[in-house]
C-alpha cells in the first residue's frame, strides 16, 4: 500500500473553492472523501464547492448538520454529503446506510472520526485547519491508494 500527502495554504474561501473545483474532475461514484477539521475550519464550504462543481445545474446546498445526510444527483453518480457531528456511535452511521453509499455514491463525510472502523481505508482524507489569519486555512490531503496518490500529484492548485 502506498501513502502520500500534499499540503496547501489556502489564503481565502476562493482558494478553497478552487481546490474543490480542481478535485472535481477526478472523483467518481464509490469515492469517499473524509473531511477533518474543527468547527469553522471550512469542511462544509469545501463540500459545497465540490458538489456545485459536479452538478449539472446549480442548486442550494444546505449544511447537513441537522438532517445528517443531504443527497444530490450528479450526472454520473449520486453524491452524499454527511455531517456526523451529532452521532454517538458507528452503529448510527450504519443506520444511515453509509456502507452502501460508500460503494456507489461519492460520499463527503464531515466528522469522520464518528465512523470508527466503518471509515473506508481507501478514502481520501482532507484535513482543514484554521490559522492565525482570519480567512486562511491550511489543507492537507492524504491517501493510501495509487489512484488517489496519482490524483494528488496531478492537482493544479
């Protein structure tokens, strides 16, 4: 198994959206992106930008904080945007049907630590950290598969 990572300083929300748009052409159904970071780090913002880049027609992308899961129909696959902050055990993630979604949909999972052992080992992990500068974020993307490593190496951001 390979392991790779890239780190990027994002100086503004526009740069975060640019990262999402750069990643969009490379994702497919069955891909899982685990979004790590504290409250306010930009996880939902990144997810919204990625979803909008994938939809045929723009639409409102609400945060799934209270619904836990929002789904969208991209032209070639379904997108699941999940916010697991309120879950207390991996069993609750199973009840949401995430294991099946991991196989067929693009899944963007905020607060992936709530998945426990259910977290797919071949997922792309995006960690966002706030910095001392108001809108600046530090992003680290980590992967353990040759496909994701090749994608990370080719990203133009």
